[in-house]
């Protein structure tokens, strides 16, 4: 696994978008305890039956979301029926999300470190991904062109494998996040926060989630200092929360999970002022079912979640003038 560090200059941005554009990327996955162990048996996908709550909302704004499905979803008859229906109506794109702990072959020890695909042996990671692709192709009826590594576990040394397997877009990069010193994941500090080419031959587009560090200190602090603030030690010392309450620095993500409309609006406006006009909104399908994620534990939480999703999407489209575009169409536009 590569620790990314300050190497943004290695990755050319995918220029070609003078006007703002807006994509939605959704993790369609099984329900599991985010704070518990990673178990092969965690294959319940009941939350997919609630997908229409978000799908109807997004399509009413002409948004064509990318649904990135795990092996548990791709082998569920009910989930596949729902996704095939959306696909037949051309109201979504289907991609793949690799959760190693539920994807065969099951040869690794199930633990936190191995929950990141980037920490698996190269051959095992590839065979798991081939199993996932085969399940999606056979049961949903399409070749997945969009990829996300479960838990953002992308290994930059292996991205050519993704292109070899037919993927056009990777959505694994979470800017300004370092999982390395927390539980052995990747370090994305220094990576671009706008679309960029992951391979020199431009076969694979990197499409990072929209996450940014804002407020006055963000303009003055070095990458090293910002990494320290949001590191495992920094979080143990509650530095992010303290500095956010003081209005000095804050890490925001374009998502209804843990962020309200005002958070997202501030991030959007900040990015626009910095000339960053590609926006990727993301969330997890289990957040549509009560009690499955930390973000939605009550009916009130669910209402707030859906209101935030709609308000943020409307703000991008109606106030910013961002054009809704599918991930695949964005790739074709930039390629």
C-alpha cells in the first residue's frame, strides 16, 4: 500500500469543466455494525428496499446516481430486481464496491486491516474483484464501469488492474483523510480533490468525493499541520471539534451523513470561490433504514437526512447552476 503524502503534482487534473457539474455516488451495501467486527455472515441487504426514498428525490432533480453495489447486494434477488428496474429505465448507473469480508474467495483473516482491499495480497484482491464483477454482470445485467474500494482502501500501485478489468472511473479517494495511523488504511492527504487521471494512459479517471478543509486556518496551515489535526491522535485529543467550534478550521463533506445543509452550503461556496466546480455528493444506502448507521437512528433523523439531501442537491442545481451529470457521462466528457 502506498502512503500518498504530498504528491498532488503527480496526478494531472482532468480539465475541461468550465461550468459546475454535480454527480451523486451511493454505496449500496449490506447492513453491518460500523463499530463491530467485519464478518463474512453480514449479508443482510434489507436497506436496499428503502432506496426509492432517495432515488425518487434525486431523479426529480434530473440526477442520475451511480449505485456502487457490494457482493451481498449483487447476490440478493430482491436487491437485483430493484436495481434492474432502475437500470431498465436508465435512471442510474451501476458500479462495484469491493467489501472483502463478504466477497469470495474467503482466504484472508477477517479483521480491520484486511477490510481494506489495499492490504490484501494482489492476487486475492483481484480474484475477489473478479467475483464481484461476475455477480453484477450475471445478476443485474451490466458491466460495471465505476469502482469504489470498500472503506476507501485504494492502493495506487494497483490502479492499472482496475483499468484492465474494465473500469473507467474510480471513486475511492477521500481527500484530506488519512486512515493509515487509525487502522492501517490509505493516506489521501496531498491527493487532488477534483477529477484527475489515475493512469498515464487516461484509462482510469479518479473521481474523489467532495470533502474539504475550510475556515480561516485552512488557508494558512501546512498540509503537515492539517494532517496532524485530523490524525488519530488529533481526534483522540478532540482537536477537530475544538477548532471547528472556534471557527478556525473544519473538515466538511458533501453528504447528508453527519452534515446539515449549512455545512454543505459553506463547502460548496468555498469550493466555488477557489475555482473548484466538480461536486460529488455521497452517502450509504443503510442510512435510509432506521438504526443501520450512526447518522439515522430515528424517524426525525431520516427526515433531516432526506431534507438535507434534497436541499443540497437543489442548491447545487438552482443556486449554483451545477449541471447534474452521471459519472459515466462525466468520464466521457473529460476523456
